[in-house]
C-alpha cells in the first residue's frame, strides 16, 4: 500500500516533486552506493522547487546521460525533466521526454509488476493514462492517444490474468 501511494504521489502530485523523487532514489539505491548521484538529484529537486528550471534540467540530463541508473529512476527523472521543460515553454523537448518516459514505463511495467519480483506477489505500480497525458500536452493526435491507451489496457489486462492465475491479484 505504501508503494502504491508513493507512486501516485510521484505521478500525480507536483507539489511533492522534490521529496518524493528523492525518496524514490533512496528506495531504489538503499545502500547509498551512489552518493554523487544522490547529491545531484537532491540539488536538481531543489532547483525545480525554487523555479530554477534550467539548472534542474541540466542536472537531470547529467544524471540520465552519465550514470547507469535503474529504469524506474530514469523513468521518473525523464518525467520530471519533461515537467521542467514544460514550465519554460520548450514543448518539443517536454514531449520527447514524456514520450521516452512512457516507453521506459511500458517496457518495464511487467517487470515492476511481476508477482515473482515482489515479496507479497501483488503489483506495485498503478497504471496511468499515458495516451491522455501525451494528448493533453499536444504531443500526439487523438487517434494516437487512443492507440496508446488501447495497447496499454491490453498489457494491463494480460497482467491481471497472469496475477489471477497465480492467485496474487
């Protein structure tokens, strides 16, 4: 339940941007083996929250391009970099990052929701309306939005059937 609420906070509530992302980073790297990345992420969060979007974008870009990070962290880093691009009016860059974030999410959603990956066997990631979000931002047409949503719903339904088979959904 904690992870579900945490994920919703990251994907829906922009007010908790900095702390939520920093908590996700600490959750993904619990041993703190990458102190340098941790400092950069925290600094980028502070820049974003203070309205210094260009510096936040630069630090998020450095983290994405320099370090081999977990797909969930990369997904969220790109998602929030897209938010920063949107704030400064760089809509094409925002759309590119949002779409890349969607692709990372789509490729890894089965892994993140695998009943064998988690201790209690229940999915931890909440599906979001990626197609609708891309459409609202002006990144895709309405037809593309429907195709994205349809494909995503098929994936989620297949996963639900798999969970029912194992008695974990």
